[in-house]
C-alpha cells in the first residue's frame, strides 16, 4: 500500500490544559496544521510531547474567527509522539499528515 495524505478534523472545547489532538502512529510527517478560533478571541499554544518533555513550540493570541498555521515547515514525528493544544476558547484543528509503512 502506498503512503498517502490523511486529514483529520478535531474540535477542542476543553480549555486551560494541554489537550491531545494528534498522536503519531509509526513514523509520521505532519504537513499542515490549521487552527480556527471559533469561540472568540483565544490564546493558543501548540505543545509537542516526545514522551520525555512537553515543549511549547508555537504560541499566538488569536482574534475571534481567525485561522492560524503554527508550522511553516513539515514536522517529522516518531511513534506515539503527540501534539497538544492549550487554548482559552474552543478551537477547530485541521491536521494533514502522512504515515510511513
């Protein structure tokens, strides 16, 4: 089976804590992450968890109904590494990625 792009839409309504929105299954390249602040103005942090540390890798104070792409380049992830979001309002997250066999 050939590798193909996959997309996933996640709605995060829990605020004030690191909420997992993506877990890598095998070797994965995340091509794009797009966040939409649907619930109003938001402080949004993206956290990368490599199973040893949780590091905030991007942060933005978003306006209501604003869209943000936190990564300028693709992100390589290993098995079970996680992307988390810490947000002050409900957000929609669209992630596009490739999993390698």
